């Protein structure tokens, strides 16, 4: 069967971005959830936990954002 | 003037308000193409982005100059705000992350923090509505500066053992060392500058696109009320959603400036103490 892959490129990129976003979403949810638990247990450590939480979010989020950029490049 | 107004006008003319429920530009890729330069000085093309970049730098210099010019016992509200910002970067980022010897990196961290903050808030400023960090060249340049700083600091502080500690990590079982070392080497020297830049860039592009599409759709549908009747109510929904995203983008703009500065500090710290 003859097919033109160019026409499907956008749709495939969109699916790829959706799949990439799953991991990032689950990861950020886990990071923030655990950080909230830690802050609730030890409120005196809240400052340190918050800084580390932002670091964790930044590292986790990177893959989802790469998917977002690849969606436009593809 | 006003990228958003131009975009709203373009969306309004192209928008098929009768059949669609949201206005999407015909080709999103036009948003990523180079615009015609305003004028050219020698080999340098002067575009709207470069003008905004210089404007952001000027605003940062002016803020810091007028905020810290006088060392008074009782600072005014503006001076107190700028001083607390400087203190936040020095104590909250440089000293907390890098340690006591990190205070000397405060000037660099403060400059990138302020530049990214001002550049991101251009996204939310009426009649500008363009985050300069959504042009890949600018965040990539900033992340390359951070890259050179942490590599040079690593070599200056630890000599050649900076690289050997990364490719042959002592804290890992011997059998795993080649694999972990390879991953660490690639992630430190190739992926760090890339992800640092892409994180800022993609966040800003995503926010800019969301704001433009939602507010643009809202205006386009509301203006077409004579043509489509009660369906124009969708426009009110899009506009309200756009205003909600606007509030969200205030958080994102400040948070991304913070994250970029924080990660720069973490990378410098990991060069000073590669064993951690």
C-alpha cells in the first residue's frame, strides 16, 4: 500500500509528545507529593525540602519539555 | 507594536468562527521563523528580539543601580525590594547551594536571575507580550556561559581529577563503573547545557503560545458576535481561561528564572566538589 509519511508526521509527533508527557506528569506528581509529605512531617525542614523539590521538578520536567520541542521540530 | 495585537488580528482574519471552536494559526511553524530585521549595522541584524534583549539588560542595570546606589540605614520601599532580591540570590541560592565559598559567584547568579526575570516578564507586559527567552539563541547563550564557568571552575579547582572522578566514579561497584561513568560523562558535558536551555525555552514558548491562542480565540469569537450569534459565548470562555493562564504564567516566569539560577549554582557546586 502506498503511503505518504509526510502527511502523518504531525500526528505521529503529537502522539510522541503525549507519551512523553505521561512520564513527566507522573514524575512531577511523585516529587511534589513526597515533598508535601516531608514538609508536613518536618515543618522545620520546609525550606530545604522546597529547594530540593524545585530541583527535582526541573530535572523530571526536562524530558516532557524535550518532547514538546521535538513536536515542533518534527 | 504589540505582538499579541498583530497575532490577534491575524487569527481574527484567518479564523473560521462558523465551523471551529478554537482559532489555531494555519501553520504554527511561522511562529519560529526569523523575522525581517529592522535595520542592519555591519554584520549585525537588529530585530525586535535584540531590541527587547537590550531593553531587558538596561532595565536590570537601572534597577540595580537605583536600588543599591545609596547605603542608607532606612531604605525606601523600592530599595528594600531590590536589596531583598539581592539577598535572596546571595543567601538563598549562592550560599545555600554552593556553600560559604559560593558567595563570590553571587554577581553572576544575580545577573542571570535578573535578566531572565525581566525577560520573562516581557511575556506579561501589555504591548510587548513577547518573552525574549522564547528565542532559542538567548537561553542557549546563557546556558553556554554557565557551562564554561562550571567546566573552568572544575578544572581550576580539581585539575585533571575533575574528569577522572566523573568517568571513573569511586563510589560505584567496579563492574558498573564504565557504564555509570559513560552516562555521567555524557550527561555532564553534553546534556547539561542543552537541557538547561531547552527547559527555559520550552516553558516560555508553551506559555506564549497558550496565552496568544486563548486570548486571540477569545477576541476573535467575541468580535464575530454579529456573524455567529450565541456561539460567541465560547469567546468569553476562552478569554476567561486565557486570563487564568495569565496568572499562572506569572508563577512560571518567576519560577523558571529561579530554576535556571538554581541549576547554575548546582552545576558550579558539583564542579567544586565532584565527589558528591
